[in-house]
């Protein structure tokens, strides 16, 4: 098998180097390897091999990957921000073969047609991208063959378990709150509706990460001797000679292999493809001397190629989670697991069905009415008219019901059977950046998320609106028994919005809470103190014309250097109306086709 921890002897030059074995990188390398058996390909991945790791193939064990100190997760510390109550958010990314697809919550969620069309890049419209979204999947859910695939490598299904009582209860509450349940909420256009969740999991409960679905089968079938993978190795820079990418320099990952030291150089005859993610790829480019000369000068790196689009325009979906007390039983939620009361050993022996389940049972995408948008103030209304009004399929927020407290337990909350609802804004106006501060991989990054930093406070208005909407849904569940205080704003005790506790469901005709200006201020303060990342980092090397601040062109060529490509979420020129894993998968498939065509191969 061509998978190694050290570069094998004689492999110091290959045709194509893929720097990063994450979600898109695994797809690109695998498709190239199958297109031409004589094309030698080397994938260099900073994390560990994930093959048959029980915490990865069993998506029900995903909690282990979000814990501090996880060896499968990268934690990028952002600077403290006054917009976040002086907090310094750590932004998580996949740090293992398969990237985020190996450790995420595996919710099947997709962009909308208007997202791709808004990118305004030839070859990347919704019409162009839909075939790739179909190509990657074998879909076991309800929906049209016009938008879903039936014979792709990635299986989409309900898995081996669902919430049952809590899921049905939630869908009843959704309808009471005025939103319909639809069969296919990932139809590329469904909005102001909810649906029962599908997941990146096979019907028998196995996670469908891109290492297991694309890469490992080719490494093990004996038919792809041209495909090689080196894990636990970090690419530090691209070698550029006479304006062309000629190879890369990498080192053993000191976090995983402290016993090894020293840089390794490997050359590429035809292409170098960066797939290190929205936070990793800009750092490799800048460490190679490709970027803004001012940034490079401050970092002490000589300019090789000026590219003003590197590291700017960082985006993420800003998430807020709320938690609720329930009358549910221990088999209706995953609360015992999240509190550490149900060990992995107990799961395997007592509740193996939840090994194929992550607790996300339902999801929906909402947007305000024109009247609601106007009520958020004239500045928001103007932005709404400019960016949303003419795109009726473009949602503001994505919500998902989760069968546990949405975050690490603590803050004095006793073990119990809780439900959570996560709400993240899909198209924030805020932007951040990520840049190197020195020439070494060990130098800290200059990283600002930009969360809530838009000058007019429009993102905050989206959060306040979304908080109110999600709370009204949860209050209409039959199992609702009140709010969990730390996961809600600190409303005044005499406020109509104050958190409650009840011994029975609220009445069917319960009215919406009326919030005062003081309540809105409490929500805003709660947002500043609790808003978090969704792990949906993107947009730091945008695919746009150079004059518009882009870093790559429509064929994913890095401006200023020949033979250097990017294939990951950093190239997204605009945000998307759903979790980003599917967009990363589609980018991988589209990129592979571009590279295969340019290399004169047959897919």
C-alpha cells in the first residue's frame, strides 16, 4: 500500500504533488490516479492516517474530536476581539487524513443554486456545479434525480438511528411555528422549511469521509501503484523556479513525530496543488513568498510573486447554540454521551445503533419576510434589498435540532436529558484575515475571524432575529420544560423573555414572546459572549479576477506562479447556504476535472 509516514526512497520527484489530504485533496488525488496510471501522484498530509479508526468510521463517537487536545483536530487561535467580548476564538479544522470529512458531525447540507450563480465565475455556476454534486453521492433519501446522485462514492442516508420521539416532537413544533416539513430540505432551493436530516453515513452506519470513500480503495486495490500518500508531514512552502512551481518542502509533524527532524524536498514535474484548507493554504503561499509584499515584508519572507488576494476575506458561518430542558428519556437523547456518562465501551456493548448517529435529526433554512427585514432597521433593509430580496431561495440562517447540549457540558449544568438548537447565519457581512508573521511553521498566525465586525452591525441583527425564531420553535415542543440558563441571554427577572422552568408543556395556543429594547440588548450581549465557529472556514484565496482581489482564476491557477493550483474551500468567492462539507466535496470533483483536462488525461 502506498501510504507512508516517511517519504520512500526514490520518490523525490513525482508528476503531481497534492499538499494536503483533506476533504478536497483526497478527491483530487484519487481522480487523477484513476485517470492515468502512469501519472505519479504524491499526497502530503499533516495529520495521521484515519484508516478504520473506530472514532472516525463510527460517526457516533465524534464527540472525541471536539475535545481540547484532540490529535485529529487543528486548533487555530484567533486574536481577541472587542466584538466578541474580548474573547479569542479557537477555530477548528480537520487535522487528519480526510480532513473535516473525517471528524465533522456528518450532516448532509448543501449550497443553493443562487450561491453558485452569485460566484459569477465561468464554469462554476449552479448549472455547472450540480453535476458534480450528483457525481459524488449515492443518495438514499427522498428527492429528485435532477439534483441527487445514485452511483457516487459517498453514501447519504439516515444511518442506523434517529431521535424518534424528539425528532417527531420537533417536527410538530416546526409546523406549529408556521414552517412546513418538506421531504428534501437539501433540494438546492428549499427555504423557510425544515426536513429530517440525512447524513454522510452509509445505511449500515459507516462515516463517508473522502479518505475512506476515495483514497483508501485506490491505495488498496493493487491497481494504482502511481498513488502515494505520506502522512504526519507538514508542507511549509512551495519551491518556485523561474516563475513556476517546481516542488515543495515539508517536515515531519512535530506534534505527531517529535523523534524526527529536518526538512524534506520533493519535486513536481507537472503540477503542485495546494489543498491545506482556508487557514492552511494562505500560510503555505505566504511562506513561499506568494502574497501581499507588505505582509511578506513584515514576516521576513522575500517576495516571489505578488498576489494581493492571499489570506484576505476570511469567512465562517457564525454559530449560536441554545439548550433546553426536556421530559425525554435517556434513549431519546445523546445527553448521557455528551456528559461522559456513556463511555465508548458502553456504546459498543449497550447501544451500538448510535454509532451511526450524531444527534442531528432535523434541519431547516429560514429568512425573514420583507416586513421583518424592514423592522430590523433602515440599514438592514437596504442590505436586504441589495443582497437577498431578489433571491427568494437565499436563506439567512440554518437551524438544526441536536439531541444534546450544543457545546461542552459545564457551567453548573447537572446531567440530564437536554435538547439543543444550533442557529448559524449563512451569509455574514463580516470578514477577517489570516497571514503569517514569520517564515517558520512555528511562528504564530495573524488571524482575525472578523466575527460581528461589520460596521453597521448587520450580522448582530441577523443573530437577534434568529435567536427569537429558534426559541419559539423549541417552546412549542411537547417535551419542552424550560430553557437552560447559561445557554440563553441574561434577561431581567421581570422580563417577558426571562428563562422559564415548567412541569408540563406550554399550551398549544402559546403566544410568541414580545421582546423589549432591553431584551434585545441582552440578546446582543449574549451573542458577543457566545457566538462561535461552525468549522466552516472559507474564502481566503478567492476565485475572482485579480483586479477584484482574487487569488486564483477560474481554472484554479494561483496568480503570479505557473503550475500552482488550489483546490479547497479557500477558493470560494462567496458564502453558501449550508454546511460547507458538500461544497468542499463538489470543489474537489470540479477541480479534478479541470486538472485532468489540462493534463490531457481522460477522466
